[in-house]
C-alpha cells in the first residue's frame, strides 16, 4: 500500500487533482467529505460544535449551517483552534477506518486541506501540493462558489502560507492555467511517478541510485529536510539521530543526484526492527553489510582489516522506491567507525570546499584532530 498526502489552499484546485487520481485508480480518502460526515445531524461531532459555538450554527432542520460556523470559528485563532480540536480527531479516526479497509496493493490518496497546518506531512511517503496564487484563488472562490471577497481572503489568510506548503511539498503542481492543463499534469504525475512508486513497493524493488555527478542543486537541502522529518516520524524514539550526509549535503558541490541519510541506532537489532516502519514510508532493504563509502574508508585503514574490527563497519542499507527521488538510508550503530566517519566526512567537506578525496579517511581524521571535531 502506498499513501499519498494531497493538499492545497482553498481555491487552488486540489479537488480537480483528487478527482483525476480517483479516475486513474487511486482510492481517495477526502478530508472534506469526512469532515462533513462527522458533523451530520445526530453525530458526536455536531453535538460538540453546538456546545462550543451555540445553536446559532444550526439550520432550521438541525443540520450544520456551515457559513454561520465559518463566520464564528474563523473570526480569531482561539476559536479556530477549538473547531480544529473537535473536528480533527473525529476525521482522523474515520480516515483510519477507511484506510484499513483498503486492499494491500492500493494507492491511497489522502485529500487533506489542512495537511500542513496539522503537521501531518512527515507521515506520507509523498506529499503533493496544488498551488495557485492568492488573487487567482480569490477570483475562483468569488466567481464559482459565490463567496464574498472578504470571506475568501479571510479563509486564505487563515491557512498555511505558500512558503509553509513548499517546505513539505515533494511535488508542487501549479494550477495557474486551465483545468485541462492541471488534469494532464496530474495524470503524468500519476503514471510516471506515483504508480511506479506503488509497484516498486509491492514488488520490493528499490530505485537504483545514479552514479554520475550532476551540477549542485540548491533544492537538495530542502528535499533532505523532508526525508529526515519523514524518517524521524517513522522511526520515533528508536533512533538516536537522523542526518543528511554525503556529497549532496555539501553546499556548492557537484554530486550524483541521490540523497544520503544516516539513521543512527543503538544496535543492528534495532535497525532490523525498523524495516517495517521504513517500508511504510517508501524505503526498502537494499543490502546487509558494508556499503561503498564504508568500503572506501576501510581500504585505507589497516586496523580494520581484522575480523573483529570489521564487524564494527556493518550497517543496514535501504533505498527509496520513489523513482522521482533516489535516496539511500544508512542505518548505523552509534559510536561505530562507519557512523562517525559519515558525519566527519560531510563536515570535513563542508569546511574544506574542493578537498582532494584521495585518502579522504586519513585526511578527514587529521582535520578532526586539528580542529577538535567530535561526532
């Protein structure tokens, strides 16, 4: 099963993308639909809203008067927090029920308007954000939904900013053009990235990491932050730390287009226990043993040629199943030489741009001794 997080500001076009994914075969779990369902007449949710905001939020037939609720709840941050505190847990419970009922090979598209605000982005292997600028969204809300302009602007202002959405977006779908253009881009995304991602997970086949260097990409840092947050959320208290390491972690350096992340654990037993959690967020086991970086380092250190010491270079290696973002996840034990060297190597390169990589292990540790660096 692959879970996709889909979001976007009100009026951005998220519903169009959601409908397109559904037509392509995705199982859409729509937060708006669920949010309406959990506050229907006779539900716990509606009763709690009336208790919090009064009976003036009801229509004559006892159903929720949504414009009246919005006028009250969006008037200040405290009231909006009360609304979210009532509705969000109920929506989450119902969402869980729907997902658990889906088949194992399903692609679940979780359409969540407040995905950013609720800090849910790290829960998903892939987050898709649909974007349109503020003026375009206001125009759509006024023309197509009959919303007063002041209300439209207030709703937009109460949601996450574009910068906050960009920070969590693995995919940024621009909807400044026609609806047909958006549908076509959504289909391309589905068939070129999402569906292969799901199939790779089902088959247990991670994506091969590229080997040839490309020009430095300033976007690597943001991608790494999302991956680190995803891994921290998936692994929780069982990890000591999670770090972006390797060549793509060095500003300005050309490198193969693969994000390397080190997950530090207390033991290899813990690393093995995390395999299921990593698979759930799209990272599949690739190898067991010494990886290429560790092998290069060991080749320069005779002290680690002995069998007892060689065991201290063992690790677990996972790789992403997402064809759109090659990633290596190295699980290493705290204090072992490979774990320390991954941190040292990255910091050494950051401090010494353009350093010659011949005998990097020896030269990096010389620099560590000179500067007092410690992991």
